[in-house]
């Protein structure tokens, strides 16, 4: 069965510093990997995805993610954090066949001014 | 293009009642998926519909059901509500033209069961 793990419940970073939110995955075939962000009392907003091709994927709001097949990781990164980036971040893997996402447990990002 | 819309945004029900939630996908999207989000269990897949057919179902009791209409709009129903059904219910749509299609989520319906 496919799964994703987000080992950190919370990540704290100072504004202007780089941030990394970690995600590792387990799939039986080629992975489709996604990152979503959730602000309080809102749905999930799509940030970026990896399907195939370049290991570095660029997404919305200056976020990017690096796909590493040997380490089965798909970490979310941003060179310079903003206070407005504070939110809950979810990594997800798409299961083959019907349209079903398997989500990690989420990582709360707190950016301090 | 308008995003995914869900109605109502908030619901308060009592145990034993039933509830129907509605989801309108992005125009042209034929796949609609439903997820339940709770603090304890996180985001869990409920079911997915494509062209009015349920293609996949998560590990939820039969009290949870859904359907999709010919215009791709979808509803989910929960009967005999329990306290544990209190959650944010999220709907997502995708075009499903390839395996890497993105699911776009609505704002959710917050269900509180008293």
C-alpha cells in the first residue's frame, strides 16, 4: 500500500530564513507526489506536484520541492520564509487507478517575525 | 474559472439525524472525491465518483454514501449521525485525463454533531 510520512508535527523558522518541510513516501511504482497548504478554516490549496522529469519542482508562492528517488523523499522548500507562510502543510501521494490521494499527517509551519 | 464550491459551509446536527452535503466541481472536471478531516485521524478518503459511477471507496461504514449527477455535481449523505462524525468534509475535483492530474479542493463543510 502506498503511504507518506511527515516526521515533523511542527517546524519553526524565522522570517527571511530558508524553510524545509519533510516528506517521505512509499509506493510500489512510479509516484505522483503533491504538496498542499491549509490555512485556518479553509480547504486545501495546491502548491506543486511531481509527476516525472526534473527532480526540482517549482510551485506557487515561491515554494519548490525536491524529489529524491533513492531516499524516497519529496521535501518542500522555500529560500526565504514569510510570516504569511504560517499554515498547515500536507504531503500526498496519488494511488494508482482511481483518483485517490493518500495524505501525510501534516506539518504545522510557524514563521516568526 | 470558478473553483470547487461546497454547501453548506457549516452544519450543526444532533445524533441520529442525517445530513446531505453538496459539491460543485470545477467546470469540465468529471471526477469528484470526498475526504474527511479530523484532528485525530487526519485526512481520510471517503469515495470518488467519475461519470456518475463510484470508482473507489474508503474504509468508512455504510452510513456514508454519495452520488454524482450528470452535470458532475456530487452529494454525500451521512445517516444516523454519531458524535465522531464531527469533521471538516472536503470535496475535490479533477479532470482525470491522466494519472498526474491535480485535485482541487473546495473550502469544506464543517459538520458538528451534538
